């Protein structure tokens, strides 16, 4: 492609992008397609001759776009958000243009130093003490795996990295509500699913420290080696908060690595009034949260903090001849801070977002989402035919349709499942479900960048209409 053509198309695309963001709320949040619909519209063979960008772009609009779920739609209330923002998108355009591979300081000094600065800004913003040092990972799943492997190595004096396997069975711990990425990490780290102890939670969905202490004591008594506890700040299903402070007392007593998974809720810690949710986090060994979930920064951008950087480097550092540089002894080479060698320039978008909104602007946005979830909960609570199943916690609440006279559990579950499908098929709203005290529940999250009161009101109307229908 010639430079003039690139310029022409880039301008065209930017206009399209601005229009898309302005009109995304007019599109169905989730597409009405069946499995295979898009595939059948894509040629079986690759084109032998190059095609015009006009043609490719036309197909993007007519074939691809109708099959997309619009995560940036203000009525996207499913899962957890993966929000973005205009400043973040602008930064991503520059990142794509520079297309730098930022594995070492030398391969992009500014990328390395900006990552260090942006992650330290973020550390201050969420109230982590200065002895935590951050890096950007692709996902919270990867960060939890990195934490668990580092825990394993520190506990075995780096023997597993060296000799493979472990003579003593290793164990790890998390609550029954922890994210599936914790089990995946236990599998990959060689601990094994069956050696991951699922600790019960209490009525507020928080891990019970007494049960944790008992499980650890049993394992030690049986000659096993507890190496890692993963505490969650904001569990995925209903947003439980494990008591980090009490858990840390147990992990410190037994010299066990404590990792805190705050993938979603971590962004709310930029609000001083929400920091109580992570009391004791200063005692953890590592902490992860996703600015790509609720801090208006495009996927992928996971902030991962550790206190013992030496343990991390001793676990992951590789120094083949072809990667060595003159500065290695006095610079940060982020390739040694995790699994991947090649790294995108991800700090740029974070820097753009923090500078463009300012800390206050980011706080205002997150506060407004929390407020919107609370107002919706108040509406649900007063509606005769609905039942609030969880109090709103940050931007998340769970409820169900419960018309008078229908009390059979299976009937209620089916009614709510049908309601959810009807709603999502309408394209007006996208919500997902979970189970609360074994009841099928509609799980509603407020967290998309542009969601305002108008959108939440529209969602509530759509839910009530679908229920009545
Ligand atoms: N941890 C928690 C608590 C989550 O809710 C999620 C995803 O929703 C994850 C981890 C995994 O996040 P990622 O997609 O960044 O791996």
C-alpha cells in the first residue's frame, strides 16, 4: 500500500471509528447470528491476488460487523466489562503504528521507562505501598500463573525450575468462588487441580480464614508443602471479598506466598472510600488487577505488582547470548518479568488514559457506575415482581423475576432463564447469569465507559417489559 492510500484510508477509518463510537448504542448489543453464519460468508481459499482496501473495508462492515458483540455499547451489562475510551484508542493507533517489540530496555527504552512510571502512578492511585513494583501482563490469568510459579520457585529454593517436578507434594489454596484461572494456574504450575484446596466461604461470600488455617495445618501434617494462597478481591460470580488481612497472618506464619486477584474490583481501589475492600493488601506478595476491565484502557492491559522482584527474576530470567545487551546490569528488561519474550507497547494507552482523564476524572466515572448500580438495586427492591438476590457491590448486582404465586424453584429458574434469553435476543441489553444460593440469577454489571442513568433506566424498562411479556 502506498503512503497516499494509507493516509486516505486512515482518515476514512478514523471517521468511521468516531461515528461507530457515537452510534454504537443504536446497534444490537449482541448479534443475532447462529454458529457458522459468519464462517460461511468467508471464502474457503485465501485470495491469490491482493484486493483493494475499499473492498476489504466493505466486507468488514457487511460480514464482520453484524457478527460482533458490541462490548462498548452502554447497555453491555454482561460478564465484567472490557471497557475502553477514546484516549486509549488513540494511543492504540500510535502503538500499532510504531509496532515496537518492547522485550528489553534497549529494544524500546521509552516503552520500558514509561511502563515503570505508569505502573507506579497506578500503584499510587490504588493505594499500594511503594515496596510493590509493577509490570504489564496480557491478562490476569497470566499474572496469577506467574505469581504461582514464582511462589513455587521461592518455596523450593528454585529447585523445580532446575530439576523439574518436586519431591514433596505442593498445595495451593483459594476460596470456592475463586476464578477458574486459579485452577488453570495450579495445573500449569505443576501443583495440580487436586492439590488446589477450595476453602469454604461465609454468608458474605468471603473465604473463611479458620478453614484456610485448618486446611494448611492438615497438609503440613501430611508432609505436603503449602506454597501459595490466592485471595480474591471481587469474585466473579457475586463479588465476594476475601479477608486479606486475616489471610496474610496465616500465610506469613507459614511462609506461603499470598497473591491477591482483584481483576475487576481493583479499579475501584482508586476511590479512597472503597479501599477498605482490600484491607491488608500491603501484606500480600503480589497483586493483580485489569485496567482493561474497568479503567477505560483497551484490552490487553493487566497491572501485576510484586514485592519480591528478585524472586520473580530468579524464576523467569533467561539470558541467551542473542538477547544480551550492554545495559543489562542496570536496566529493567520486562521480558524477564513473566512468560512471554515479545511484548507490545501497552503502557502508552495507560499513560494516555491517566493523563487525559486525570485521577479525578477516573474516580468520577467509577463512582458514577457504582451509584448507577445502587439506583438500579433500589428499583429492583421496590418492584413487586422482582427480588434482589445480592446487594449491589461496586457495579455488580444479582436479581431475579419472582412473580407473586410462583414459588417453585425449578419454575423460577426456567422463568428467569427464558427472561435472560428473551432480553439478550432483543439486542437492547446484554446480561449474563449466575447462581445465588442455588437460584438462577440475572447478573447485571454497570461498567461500560459511556453508561449513564439513561441507559440503566432503559435496561430496567427492557427487563420489566420482557418479564411481563
Ligand atoms: N480473576 C477474576 C476475579 C476475574 O473475574 C477474571 C475475569 O473475569 C479473571 C481473573 C481472568 O481475567 P483475564 O481475562 O484478564 O485473564
